[in-house]
């Protein structure tokens, strides 16, 4: 069975793309076959894996408009067993074009059903807004990871995410589960410690044990075109994303 995991949050700058890239590398290091899907018009995930966001690459919206099999759009990366469905300059049209078709919310889910068992994990990097693209991703997902800074605006944005989760469950993905991932954490910062404790008290088991601390090596990783596991394998961030991968695997096995 392929496990589909979306990484999403309405708030930008909370390490969604960094988490998608880093977690994919940690899973590949453990021997899993992983597909990452870039649904963000900024295409930062694609850039991090060496794909310039131009129209020579097909993205989700091209598959929608051209009725093309997803297998024709998936690209190899420089890392064995890690594959990419890139973003491109046209994917921004999806917010207007996708809702024009009845049942559009299930488009990505139906696409992924055609490649079931080819990958152990599919990780979906969502844009920093709640529209047709993000809805499509979460409708297709078994698990939603919500990267969240221990900052006021990031915590406040969770209200809309919880509303979207309820909407998705009522629309046909009743088994969707979510987990919060605290990112960019500075344990020396009193506000970070206070809000982290607040999140754990409020969401209890809904918060992952893994915490991703501030690490400058994470900023270097996309420039190198590699997940942190391969760019700086002994760094603190690499160890923390390895722990996250193990936590996700344990959750899947349960």
C-alpha cells in the first residue's frame, strides 16, 4: 500500500517545502521508494531537486487539462528511489480551472490510484493558501502533516486548517488523520517554549514528538539540490528529520 502524506499550512514560511524535501530524503535513506509532488506555484521543491519551473515539465494542471497519465510527468532525481512530479509556471491556473469540473476534489486521488504500489510514500508539498490545489491534496491523503512554528501567527492559522480538515472528512475522506510538526524551534526563546507547551496541551496526541530546531544547514540544502540527509548527514537537522521519518513509519505500521 502506498501512503500519501500532504504537508500543508495556510501560513507561509513554516518549513513546508523543507519538511517535504528533508523527510523524503530520510525515508529514501531507510530504503523506501518515494514520490514527492510539488503543488506550489513558487516551485521551490522542484528547484531544490534541480527542475527549473518552466513549461517543459508537466505539472498537475497539465495532467488535468491534457488527460495525461501521471507516469508521463514523473521525473527521476539525482537520488536513487526519489522521484518528482514538478511544479511549473502554469500550475497557478489550477485555482481557476480545477473547480470548473464536477468532482474536481478527487482528481489527484484518482491520479495516484493509477500508480498505487509503485511507491511506498507520496509526499505532497502544498501552497501556502487554502484553495482548490490544497483541497485536492488533502482529499487524496492518508495523513496531513501541519508544520507549525511556535509563533502566534502560525498557531492562529491552525484554526482555518482545522476547519478544512473537518470539510475534507465530510466530503469523502473520513479516515484523514493529521499531526502537527513544530518547526524552526529555538529552545532558548521563552515564547517558543510557551507556545510549544500550549500546542501539546491543546492537541495532545495530535502533535508529533519530533521537533525541528533552527539549523542554518537547512538553508544550504536546497542550494545543494539535496535533502539535508545527503547534504549534511551528521547535522542536527538531519538527525531530527531521521527521527521524524521513524515516527511516521511507526504511525503507518500501527
